[in-house]
C-alpha cells in the first residue's frame, strides 16, 4: 500500500479548518516541544508534552498544554517522526497547527511512517500486554488539585489504573501530593516534559476516564488533609436527594 500526499498547498500556510479537509492521517503520537521565550528557573527552554491529532508530511495538528502564538517557531520531537521544526500557523483552544520546516527526504520518511501507523491502527492483533496498560484519554486537558486546594489546568500524557503522566505549566517536586481529577496520588518521578503521579488507590479501569475528568471539588466537600494520607480511610460521600 502506498499513501499519496499530493498537497497543492504544501508551499504555504493553511488554516486548521482547511487542513481538516486535506489528505492527512488521524493518528495519536506522543511527543514534546519547546516554545520560544518560555524558560525554566535555570534559564533553559521549558519542555512541554504534546500529542498529534492529525498529520501529513507538510503540517500537523498538535494537542498541547501551552498553545503559543501564530508565528512562533518551535522545535518538537515525536517518537515515530523524530525531531521536527516548524511554525505555528493557526491556533485553537488546546491545540495548534504546525507548518513543518523539513527537507524533502524527511517528508518522504513521514509519509512512509504514516502508511505504517495507519495500517497499525487497523490491525486488530495489536494488543498492549503490560501489567497496567497506558490509556490515552479522549480529552487530554484536565485539572489537578494541590494540597492547598489550588486547582490548575493540566495535560494528561497517558494514564493507567495505577497512575498518570502529566504535563503542566508549574514544576512539582517528587513527593508532592495532588489529585488528578478525583484520583488522589503523589508525584513519584519528574521528567523533561512533565511528571509521573502514582495514585494512592488502584482505580477501576472502567471508571478511570470518568474519575480523571471529575474535579476533586465535585465530591460535595472541600479538600481535606486526609485526602493526601495513603493509609487514610475514604470518607463516605453524602448523596443529595431531591424530593
């Protein structure tokens, strides 16, 4: 099978709406990127996690925690595509359209990889055999609650019944207690584009996406110190009954 990308608009920028009507592959690939003028306390460019939404050899829609501005030139990296430079040509809440600044050879490599990824998506034999398989949420933009009750927006890289990988504007230390949605846990590892959270309790896989969506404050009570204690017994939730 050969995937043909005869992109007449390959030489200039297009809008997100127009790209959605062009030839492309709806594929999810995790990666990370840096934005100009976003620095960490050590003066280095901040790295944020991201995920492709739709890809062609010329441009891609990327779901991100920090959108940036039209005209920003950035560097990104994706495990299946490698290092990709480009310019933000359009933005929407939680994502941007990246015009790729790559060589012809790289475009050919991306096209070949898209063929393989598209075939892999259609292959029912591909399964995840890990003890706690990672799940990519349908909506990556969620909230996290810190021990002081402060609520922040975050980007879920992936999640499992045991924890989640998160990217957020703030930097947290190992051991920091927090809740991702309504799942209470602690930061157990910090990496370049975010941090890993281990939940205090193993979650039910069928409820995981619902709990990650649900903010802690929706439990009909405020955040309490006992929420962050690993050995604490969960308090019963008082259901509101309407007569």
